[in-house]
């Protein structure tokens, strides 16, 4: 049986050092994809935007700057609280988001209780996926 661990939260999209706007977001972790986390942002568009990246990257970013390229995660502070900064880059543009570090850490702890680091491989349904692929005649 597969498990989903989700957390809704408000993040701040940083527009400049003096200005940011709140954005509704959801963190999701699914044991069917045990190495990944999904960060969905509900911005002013018809469809939400979802970024998927390694859970390990998010965990490392709590303590130190991590990631190269499209997703970088690092600790920070705003005027009120510790935040986890997530810098995203794509051909369509760039965004810097600040999420409350305490909320992200609590959610990550829940994912680690479901699938401990190093146990992800045991959750991969490789045999099942191979059977489906062979049955489809691909």
C-alpha cells in the first residue's frame, strides 16, 4: 500500500529585497515515487505549477546551500522567522520562494517516518512496472 504525505502552506514569492507576495503551496511526498518531493504553487494562472525534485536536496537545504542548476535550496531568515529558500529556474523565468522552515521540517520529518533515508529502493515497484511495460507490448 502506498502512502501520501501532504502539507498545505503559504510561501512568499520574493519580488525584491523589500517586497514579496504570499502564494498558496502544497508539499507532497508519495511512496510510489520515494526519492522525490513535489512542490505545487497556486499562482495567478489556470493551472497550478508543480516542481519535482529530490527529497534529499530539500533535506540538505535545511542546513546548508544545496543544489545546482534548476533547483537550489538554502536556509535563511526573514524579519519574523527562519525560512527555507527555494530558488527555481526554468526557460520561462526564475522565482525565489521562502517557506516557513519549521513547517517544512515538520513535514519532512513525517516523510522520513514513512520512508527512512536509504530505504527508498524498497518502495520502488520495479517488477510491477516491468510487467506492465511487457504486457503493453512496448
